[in-house]
C-alpha cells in the first residue's frame, strides 16, 4: 500500500486569526501522527493572508516537540529567499534535537508576490534556474557532500554548524527543469500534482530519465502532492472543495485573500477562462466519499508511479478539514 503524508500550508480562513490557524495546525499534526500518516510538511508563504506558514524551520521546531514519531519537513523552504548555509544550519539544529524525523524540502518559487520577494532582499536573478541550481548544490555541500578542493568554501574553511549529514533533502518541483535537477543530483522528487497535473507528469518523466544515484539515494523516489477533500457525501465534499480553486483564481489576479467560504465560492462569477481553470483543478483532485477518494488516489498513484502520496487541501472549517483527513486515514487503514 502506498504511504500517505500531509502538506499543510496553514490556511487562514475568513474570520480566523493567523495565530489560531497555527494552533489548529498543531492539533492537525498531532492527529495526523495518531491516524498513521508518514510525514507532515509545512509550506513557506510571505505577506499572504491565506497562509500563516512563513517560517518552516521555526514552526517545525514546535511541531517536533508536540509529536513523537511522524516525520516533519518543509514543503518547502523557498531556497531563493535564503542563504543556503543558514538553511543547512537551521535544519542541522532541528536534526540534532530530533534525529531521524526531519525532512528538508526545497523549492524555487519565491512564495510571494514580486514586491514581497524584493522585501526578502533577493536580487533579480536569484530565481533563475541556473542560480537556483547553484544554491541547491551549495546547500548539499553544507549538508555533507562537501565542496571541490578548489572551491572558495573548501579553501577558506566555510562550513555549517552543527554538521547535518543525515538530513534528507527533497527537491520540490512542477516542471521538467525541476525534475531534471532532482535527478541529476540524485535527490527524491516531490511533484506538485495539486498545482498542475500535466506539469507534474512531465517533471516526473524528466526526473526518472535523468536520475543518477547519489550518496543520498540509490534508486529514484517520487512523492506526488494531491488535493484531497473527503466527506460523508459526495455533494458535501464538492461543496467544501470549491474554496481552494477560488483562492487560486484570486491569486492569479493578485487579489490576496483568506480562505473563501463555500458561500463566497458559490456566489463568485467566474469568467470562461476561470471556469476552465477551476474545472481542471477539481478534475485533478480526489474529491468525494472515502471510497471515491481512495479510488482516485489509487488511480493517480498508478498513473505517476509515485512511491508516496502527499495530501493537501483547502477546506473551510477546521472540523471539516480534520474529518477529511481522518476519513481518508481510516479508508486506507493507515494506523
């Protein structure tokens, strides 16, 4: 049976304070461990009303204290926003206190609008593929792969403290470029099906065709993130599932917002282009009763060859979101 994990973007619902959203995610992480999920990852977003997860390393420290077994990770640290040595040291400290439980997922997207990216003190070219590839290589060097003898960091004895050679680094991506980079570096690849299924497939194909064994990984390993919304009836599940696509529509229009209510999603007047976009997102997702969601996830796993599925959702109402993940866990008999 394929392993299931959770990606939590710490959604902030309409009328809910960010601090409460963080507290709810703590409760969800503890429940996910009890239900039998393998991993619990949190994202990185900045100046975004719909997400309270701006610092994965800080949040993971607290989550690690209130859980005992589940693997915890970043989904991911946006490496264009950070110096690789700082990321290596942050996760080195995490791994020291919680050995064998920490994953470091890294991505290229800034996790913010352009003005916010500027506030994060990035130069204009930091998000370019070549610049990102260099940052990933630098991060791996600080995490134990080391640097060539002629590299300035080797010559001048620049290193991360504490050392963290055991921290698994995952490449997050949704493109051929991201998949190929993960393959060439011999890293596990987390493909964002929940963002765009076709791009995820292309990224996985590029990953498998370019994979080279590394000290971290002998064989390729793929995890696919999928939107999953489960409820007692298919009608209720679909009603809950419509808030997430509306958020995506508003983000495309640079209209930042908290998680819309089902009523807002029902009232919104979509353009023809927006309707096609929403229909695609809903079609790529796993939505419905436990049996329906299981069938759809099984289909996606077979289509992608994923070793693991990571579930994510934008569900208004914390009780409904908890219930969704619990229903799926019971359907798959995770615990």
